[in-house]
C-alpha cells in the first residue's frame, strides 16, 4: 500500500522526473539506488557465514587459461535464457579462480573505501566501476573470452562489446536491492544486453543472492508502475503486481563457480545480506556490437559517459573502453 506521503510524492513532478543526467559519482548512485528498496522494519539477526572453502589458489597463467576457454551451451540452455531472461550456470569457473578473484576484489574495496568489507559492517552497498582499465588482473576476468562467448551465445549475436565492469559488495546487514530491470540503466538502443553476475564466494539464501522474476515478459506487467526517484514506492509497486499475478521468482543459492546471466529486460532483486560476510560479486555487462547510445540518457543511466568516453547520444557505442570480448579474433578492435 502506498502511504499518503508517497502518494503526495508521486504526484509531484520532481519525484518522477528522471530526465536529468546523474551528476554525482558512482558510489553516490548506489547509495541512492538501494535507498529505494522496501525493507522490512523488523530485521532478522545477522548469522555467521560458513568459512570460505579451503581450495588451492591457481597461478596467474592457470587463471588466464581458464578465462580463455569456451563454455559450450546446449540449445536448451539458450532457449531457457530467451524465454526467461536469465540463466544460472554452474562450474563456469573453478573454485580457486573465484576465490583468487575475491581476494583481489576485497583488496580493491579496502583501498577505495578504507574498510575491510568482511570485518567492518556498515550496512552499505559498495560499488567500484571501471576498474579493468587500470588493473591487469581484473581485466582478464572482465574481458574474459569465456564470459564473452556465453553472453554472445545467449543473446544469439555474433559479437559482444563490454559496457562496464561493476564490483559490488553488499555488506553484512545491507538491505534489499530494489526490483528493477537494467534497461532503465543502460542508455543503449538495443535489447541485446546481458550482465554476467559472478559471485565471488558461495552465496547462500541468507546472503541475498541475485534473484530473477520469470518469464522474461513479466516486465510488461509492471510497465504501468511509475519509477519514483525518492521513497520505496516503485519497489513496492513492482512487488505488489508480481504477487497479484503470481509471478515466479528464482531465488536460489549460488555455489562457488556458478554465474548468472540476465537480460536487460529481466526483472531482478536481491534480499538483505543477513550474514556477517560481504556478498561480493563482479557484474560485467556486454552488449551487441553495433549498438548505439539512445538519444536521451537519464539519471538512471548513472555515469554512462564514463563507460563510453566521447560517445555522444545517437552514436555507435564503440569507444576504446568498449572492446570486443567475443569472438576472440575480433578482440583487438
Ligand atoms: O548485486 C545486486 O544486488 C544487484 C546487481 C544488479 O542488479 C545487476 O548486476 O544488474
């Protein structure tokens, strides 16, 4: 139910006017965005996460070779993705390759935010973007031919480019990620856009794994829910419509090495992290080669110019920061 305050807000044009570009930094964008989630007032207690598995951490060459190998998909998997707008694939990476990534992501987060995301809980959703241009190790994961190939095959397109990388840490106690689809965020003129969400630890339900509403076209049910840039009305509105229509949601744990891929029209959310470990993930977005920037990006597109420098609205999105990730022989373009 909308409160009278929300009703008042949604009537004012400023609360729903998202036409202005985002004028703060990426972290400020995430702080704002998770603030739009409708969280229970009563919070379950924080529980201790299982210790991270004790696995051998591979050397850099081994990591590189794994990131380069292809991951053949079955027709059924491609059809599942087309119908439902998401798929979760097990064993995309080996446990050691994921835990090596986690250690690097934690170091990066520590440097940037001056907190150990696993030790000091600040209930925050931390984010770092565009790390790959300045970090050789992360670049291998972000431009990974394996992730590029899976993305291109799921979309059914010959070639994909990188939109951006996104290091995400949902700290202990941090609340829900609001319901959304990414079409809101990516100012691209194509729907051939997919995000590979690589959780960097086993992610049980209590940690708030990324969860997907399906089939893909459930987004049409919520077309009429107006996005509000303050308050939790949009998130609540989407939840209510989904419940009323008995929309199915896949909220299942991720085992180590499992990766999800979601289409930009797939509605997704994530529950509160009620463990004492940060839920760290690397989310890379890839899009069909040849796509253009839409003519009017909005504030929900966040820092998009940082991801495609010197590309203007209407132009082909192919800056040096949008390299081809698949196929391999086009990677130098
Ligand atoms: O990690 C999350 O909770 C949200 C991530 C997300 O929405 C995305 O990567 O598209």
